[in-house]
DNA sequence: GTCTATATACAGATAGAC
DNA sequence: GTCTATCTGTATATAGAC
């Protein structure tokens, strides 16, 4: 992967997490890097190609981190708090989860983009579910691990969304406490 | 309020809930109504004026419904299920909460728009909190009503977001079960 | 209130030179 | 790989006639 391609993706991802895919233009992207928009089209012929690359890249980054968390022997509490910390870092930069942002724009995405987005969320849920199952003895909730995973992940996505408008982190904190309430 | 103005707002709201404010143009809005975009500017000089009207209108509609739910003597379970049903109706139309959608676009909104959005979410949380407090004896959670309200509302917003991508209603259902798990 | 006409800006995308 | 140049479409917004 070329360095330039990488820099384009870095910058594009940041813009998408703040302003959305519709808030990102090949022109401004090129300007910030110091090239022309036609050169950006060299790397990403269409905008949907850029979006696809961004989703793939973001997914890779996140799932690598999740794998590292899972591999490291630890309590469920520590593991999931490390998971939640990923969202907290996003919130601190006044951004959204990149895939959460694109989810809001799903009507204007290609079907490949949509599928990749859908895979991202189901992958995160699968990861969290497997952690909850693996540490079942540390859980005290009456709800199934699958449901708990769906609840927490959509809760975290929504918390990022609403907290950013309010300029606080109260909802993210509340979601964290929700998780803690599920532990024995 | 003129009939035309109303029809413009009706249509605009629907488009925003599906495609976002950036996905709404004065031109297409005018076309669908059968007038020219300059005539839309007669009602809403700038796009931020339209956005402000939409948020005010949406808030009014929702809070009227919440007031009706609160006024009608009922169990906490029935009241909150009626609250959740508002989200379920939105999901059925493959839309987002209009304010949830605009929350994703907050970086490109006027400060008045942001403040109105923030008020919408805090108003919903205040309503839900007051219901939880009023029916405290029906609750069994260790978390405070304020936190439960924040958890459920951001959870519902996130569930709409993620479910729409996945084309299911699993996360909304899971959030509903989460609420039910809080009852005695 | 609605129109025509237009100003201005910006979007995604492509052709072809270098 | 990057450029210049350009096509084409669309956006917000305004002026002024009717």
C-alpha cells in the first residue's frame, strides 16, 4: 500500500467520522494532501471505492484490536471495558464510529458498501457475544449473550451520536455502567 | 400555518429521516410539491430555517404523544412500551428518528439547530426519567432513573441506526427486552 | 406567493498531456 | 502518478417581474 494512498485514507476517515461521507469531497481531500482531485481518482475511481476502502480499513483496525483484547487473558470486565474504551477514544475526538456515521447515510451507499457495513456490525456483535459466552460465569443477566451484545453495541453507537450533540459523555458513561450492572 | 408550508415540512421531514438533511435539496423538494425552488425559499429563506422548523415540528409532535402517554393512567410497562412503539413505527418505515439523523450531521448545522436538537434529546430523557421516578415501585434496577433513561434512549437511537443497515429489527427488540428486564 | 432568470459555488468524474 | 482542462450536474441563494 502506497504511502500516499494511506495518507488519503487517514484523512478521509477522519473527515467521515466528523462530517460524514457526504461531507467529504475529492477536492478538499486533495487540497489537504497537496495534490489535485483527479489524482485522488487515480487511487479511488469512484467515491464508493473510497468508501469501500475506508470500511475495510476501519474494520481491520478494529478487529485487530478486538483480537488482541480477546487473546490477552483477563476478566470479562477488563476485556469489555477495553472494548468500550475504543468508543471513549472516538468520543474524546468529537467523532462518531466511522461505520455508525456511514450507517446514517446508508441510503446513498452502494450495495457493496452496505454489505461491508452490515458485516462490521455483525462482526462486532459476534466478538462481544463470544466474550460473554466464554466468561458466562462472570455474568448475572437474565438476557442472552447475543442480546446483550446487540444491546451494548447499539447503545454505544447511539451514545456517541447523542453525546456529541449535547457536548457531554454522560450517555457513554451510562452505557458503561449498564454493562457493569450485568456482572456478578 | 399555510397548507403549502405544511406539505413542504411533511415531505422534507420524510426525506431527512431517510437521507439526512444533506440529502434534501430545495430543488427536489420543490419538484415533488410542484413549485419552484425559489418559492421554497419564500417559506424558508435558508436551509437552516427549514431545519429549525423541522426540529420544532418534530419535537412538538413527539412531546404531544409523550404527554398523552403520561396522562393516561397505566403501568410503567405499558407506558414505556408505548414510548418504544414510536421508535418501532419509525423503524418499520426504514427511517431514523429525525433528530437522530440530524445528530449525525451536527457539524454542518447552525448553532440554533444544535441547541434545538440538544433540547429534543434532553426533553425525551426528562420525560422518561419522570415516568421511571413516578413508577419507582415497578422498577428493580440498581441504576438510577436518570441513567436508565439515557441508556434506553441512546440505545433506541443506536438500534434504529444499526438495524436499518442490517435490514432487521433485532436490536430494537433487544432494547425493548432490556427495558422489560428492569421491571420487577 | 410564485415565477423566470441568474449568480456563484461546488460536486463527481473523465480525457489526455507529461 | 500527477497534472491541466473540462464536462456535466447540482447545490444554495437572490433579484425582480407578475
